């Protein structure tokens, strides 16, 4: 992974409504949101992971050059697209950050 060291990294745990996990991920891809995010300036990593044990859970790991890059990311038009349909699929979201050294 390019620039993995010393990047600003956050995790997001999504608890999806029952049976909605795959639909959410498909929509993120089909709407072009995932591709747009990964093309953003300062984005080093934006990856979804699925839990084997919790069928409604998605873990997102984001890696950014700086916290400022991640903050700009939140203001992009494709994030408005994501927000426009997220509530159809996601019951709750937990966010945290950590530093990769």
C-alpha cells in the first residue's frame, strides 16, 4: 500500500439492517461513490471488510495522507450521494481513529 506509514487512519463500523449489507455495498459501487473516493487527493486506502460472525456488519478502513484530506473528503459531491441512500441500509455507525506508524 502506498504511503501506509504515518497516514491518518479511521475505522467505521456499520451495522446494517438485516439483509441489507450486500445491497449497500452494491449501491456504493454502482453509484460510482467507491471509485470517486479512491480517486480523491490524499486517499491511500478505502476498503470494506465483512464480518464472518456478524452478518449485518461492515468494517470500513480509511487511510488518508492527513486528517485535512479526510475532512475535505466529507464535503465532496459523491459523499452527498452516499448520504442520500445510506439510511436505507445502515441502522447505526461507530467511528474511531488510530495512527499507523
